């Protein structure tokens, strides 16, 4: 007797039942001396604590990266990363970039033409000319 | 067991667990549906929406430009901000005839008993034919929402199952159904580069554009009986 795998009953879809934020970690790198990190240092002092408090699902890791531009790297559930260089930006601009990393799904960006994607079967089925009352010509 | 039979069984089972709120923000965030229930007198005295028989005779669906298509309901602390962004505009329901009332009272229970349902939800004037579990990529970035928010979509023009369809003129009475969508996040697209040329000029100009889109997931499609409109 051969071993048969169990048939999959359902497919997990985020947002049905539970919602899980796709961004799991945000690495924040800064430099103490470089001028390009001035906005990033101000962001860490003023905005970051409040932003981290409102997002308990994200792990924030702040670490220095001397003699380099400041960078924010988002790590996602699907294993991908998204990195943004925030050199010479104001703290408010950096906050917008942090929100962009939070909202992203981590997937590769691609053009989508159809607005609705579905894995469900068609509700009304496929039209057949051989059934029903026919069409008066 | 066939798949449709299983699905019918699952539908018949009473919902045991309440719908969880978004989990990444605050530990306890009750869904506040009470601010949604501000029925205007124009809503409460009108009976119901016309059914499929009268919809053919009704006017072509027109889209009111100022209609607020959805209500953010999962954030009680910022509900005032959400109401300022999306003010609640009560639905204008056309008075229905006796014939449509009887057909709704007779046929809507049959529509409810069929397992799968679809509806054409309208968000800012655009129709999206969705079933429960579908994902919508809106053609814009919706302001004032964060991932995990639950929106109630209250404008729909059609609502149906395999054999029955309820059509609105232009919209179905919002008390007849409950459709909720979860905000999944914001997606974007690869940078578009359009090269602009002018005649007899040696220079080309590159115009770059990159748009952002809000992603929604339809988490719930529920149809109420004709009792919801007093039939």
C-alpha cells in the first residue's frame, strides 16, 4: 500500500481571521560623525521611540555603522529584505521611509493589471449554450 | 464529501470565535460598529432596494461623486480622524414598489442558502467584483489607513449567488449585507520611464513615475435576511 499525502484543506491568506504584519524586523544604521547621518541621528532621538511603541510586532535593531551613509533595512516574513539609504534626509522624511518599509509586503515589485486576484472558484460557473431556456433570436 | 457540501456545512456552523482585531498594534482593540449605526430618517423609513425585476426598468446606475464608500471601523482612538477623512454620508434609497418588496422577501432567503456569494463593491466609484478571500489592489494609496485596519464596504451594486442576483439602483440597501475588508499594506510598481521627445531638438527628457497602491483583503461577506429591512 502506497503512502498518500493528506490533501490540503485550505490555503492560508493573510487578513482572513488573523492579520499578521509582514515586516518583522527593521535594522537602523547610523554614524556618529558623518554629516549625512545628521537627520538620522535626530530621527533616532525624537521619532523612533514613539514609532517603535506603536508597532510592537516589529523588532527594531539600532546599530552604528561608522564612516558610511545611514541605512534602514526591513526584513520580511517571506525572507526578503528591503534596504533604503536615508542619507541627508530630514527626520520627517525618514519617518515616511520607515512607514513605507512597514507597509510593504516584502514581495518583489511588479506591475499588476487586474485589480482583483482570487483563488476561489467562480460563483456562477461557466456559461453553457446547451443548458437553460436558450436565447430568442 | 464534495467540496460544496463541506462548504455548506462550514457555513451552517455558528461562528464560534469573534473576529480578531489587528494584532500588531494594541493588545485589546474592540471593533466599534456603533458609530456606523447612525441611521438617518431617510434610511429608516424607506423600505428596501428594488430587485432584479425592477432593476431593468430603473435608471442607469449613476455614481455619486461625493459618496463615501467605506467606513474605517477598527481604530476607536482615531475614529474621529477617520470620520473627518471619510465623512459618513447616509445612503439614498429609492422607495420600492410592492412587487419588488415581495420578490425580495421571497427570493432573498433562497439567495442566502446557496453556499458561495459574490458582490460588486464600489470603492470611490469603481466597481470590484469580489468574493470572500479576494485581494483588491486599489488604484491609489488610501490616506489615513494603516495595515490591519478593517474597513466596512457599504456600497454594492450587485449581490448574488449561483442562481440569484440582487441588483441595486444604483446601490443595494446597506442593511442587507455586511462586507468587510482588511488593509494588508501598500504595494508599488517598478519605476516607469517615459521618454519625451520634441522635433528638431537634440535632447530627450525622461519622465519618471512610480505609484503606490493600497492592498485590501475581503475578510467577510455576510448577507442579512429580509428582516433587516423590515420585510
